[in-house]
C-alpha cells in the first residue's frame, strides 16, 4: 500500500469504527431539538443561545454543534468573533422533528432499540438466528409478537419509524409502475397506513384495505388514520392463517424480508389464491445485486434482519423464485433510489 492509500485506509477505518458515534450525535441533536430551534429561528444562533433555549450546558452544546458542522448537519459562520450556527438542507428536511419529511422517529427506533441490540450480533452470527428475546427483553412466537407484547413503548416506536420512512420514498414507489388499473388494493402487513395514503394520493379512485395484526390495527386506528381517510379500511388478522381480503393488487412492503423462504412462499401462495385473474402483487424491498456485493445499505439491513427477524434481504432472482413458487408470473422489477419495486401478475 502506498502512503496516500494507507492514509485513505486509516480514514475509512476511523469512520467505520466511529460510525455509531455519528448515528448517536445525529439522533441526540435531533432529540434535543437543535434542528427545530434553528429551523424556527430566522437567523443563525450562537451555541450559548442554543444551549440556553434548549436547557443544556453551553460547554456540552458547543461540542455537539461543532460535531454537527463536521457532519454537515449544520453550517457555521464567524461574525464579530462569534460562531453562529444554522441548519443545512438535510437538517431542515429530515432531522428537524417538525419537518414534514422528518426521520426523527426512524432514528429514535434505531438509537433506542437497534443500537443496544447490536451487542448480541455475535450471538446471532454464531447461532444463525435472531436474538429478539434479548433485544426486546421479551420472547414471543416471532419477532413481531415480541415487539407487540413489549411494554416499553417499542411497538409504537417501531410503527412511528415505519411511518416516517414512507416520506422518503412513497411517491417514487407509487410511480414505479402504472397501477391505475388496480383500484381495489390490500396492503398486507400495511402497519400505519402510510403506504395506503400514498397509494390513494397517487391513484385517487382507489380504496385500500390494510391487513395487519389486531394490536397493530388498534394503534393505527388510534394514532395514524383519521375519519377523512375514508378510502382506507382495516382488517384485523394473521396473514398466515386468516382469510385474505379480496383485491386487484396485494402490496407487500418490507414484509418478505422479515421471513424465511418457506414462510414467504406460504404467504405468497395465500395471496395468489385470493388474487383475481389479471391481478397482481407489488413487493417493496431493498434488492441485493445478483453478485451480492451491494448496495451496502442492503447488506447492512440483511444483518439487522438476522438480528431481529428470521428473514434476510434477497436478490432479484431470489424474489423471482419465491414469486414463481407461489404461482405468480410476468415478474418485473424497477430499481428505485432506496427501496425497489417488484410487480408480478396472476
Ligand atoms: C416491517 S413491517 C412493514 C410495515 C409496512 N408494510 C411498511 O412498509 O411500512 C411488517 C408488518 O407486517 C405485520 N405483520 C407481521 N406478521 C403479521 C401477520 N402474521 N399477520 C399480519 N400482519 C403481520 C407487522 O405488524 C408490520 O406491520
């Protein structure tokens, strides 16, 4: 290795070793309200003013703000020998809690539940299975059952995180294929209804039934949908056992990656049986490249799936095998910026 190459390698090593510090700084600044304060204030502020308004020590706040400048969450200018801090676009868009596209809840789930759970990763690798009983402090029949039965507010935090992510990719996902000829939709494992809302805003003549577990539907009704969302209905059930509502299109967004191959085929076969001829299934997942070398966000998620579920991220061919085994045909895939879309027909 040449000297410049070695310097690059050390930089990469350092960045990765401290990646969790970056994650915690990003969440802490968001949680303390730094980005909301700077979004509301029309002018940049000093660290002393920010500390005063947010009730922190000036010394601690200055350290946090300087790190946020280095990470490009904040910009800093010097005026009259004073440092003045303001948000960058990424902070205004995604890190302020009050922003429409805020990822605060997604970061909260990662910071409060995924991060402590990572200490069990070596156990997951050794045993080849999830460690949900340790991560969530309660054992259930599967990861989602553990999560729903946890008393620590985890279920709501998880739902908030799922909901927040749709602000990142929802519109793009709806535009992946022309779905206008599928007016009757069932969002299987549809959680808070975030995907259903995106579907209806993109295809206004559609109606969406959300099939999810009773505890999840209760939460969704109480916190995420309102009477104005009259094109959305909920159906409480277990998608492995209970009847599947009738639909032209079944959406499975971020569901298959939670499950082992056999369970995926079981679920897809149930959907195929319920599907009208000409109907289809839309799978939304991060798809691994065929050589399994990336994208890295997909490889990272696959490790999280190992830790928390019985599933994994898959390649396009692997999804084709699962969909074909269930009887689906005409499988098409669209690569999108974050999650990918796969449409298959009956
Ligand atoms: C990873 S989340 C994805 C949620 C949503 N589709 C999204 O993309 O935001 C998986 C969803 O599947 C639901 N789920 C898990 N097991 C289920 C089952 N046996 N029957 C019905 N829903 C289930 C969970 O409650 C959760 O809402």
